[in-house]
C-alpha cells in the first residue's frame, strides 16, 4: 500500500513538472534559468520512477535465490 501511495505521489510530481516545463518553454528566453532548473528536476524524477519500476518488477518476476542447504550425507 505504501509503495502505491509513493508511486502516485511521484507520478503527480512528475506530471506537474512536465506541465511546468512546457509552460516555461513557451515563454521568452528571460526564463531560461527556470526552464533548465525544472528540466533537471524532471530528469531526476524520471530516473527515480524508472528505478522504482525496475525494483518492483524485479521483485515480482525473480524469486529470491534458494538458501544454500547441504544435507549432512554430502559431507562424508
């Protein structure tokens, strides 16, 4: 449940940052510093989202490795 809430919050922040980036790109070059700052935040949010998706997908598809268990008759 907590991961779903975090994912929703990150998605909302990412969408907001994209909308702000497009709005600022339409303005004159006097706002170029703001556009660059927002662009860096979007890239960081994108990388965080990608990392989170990879980790959640990896947990679902790859079972944990079996523990190393050697019965005593192997150690004769």
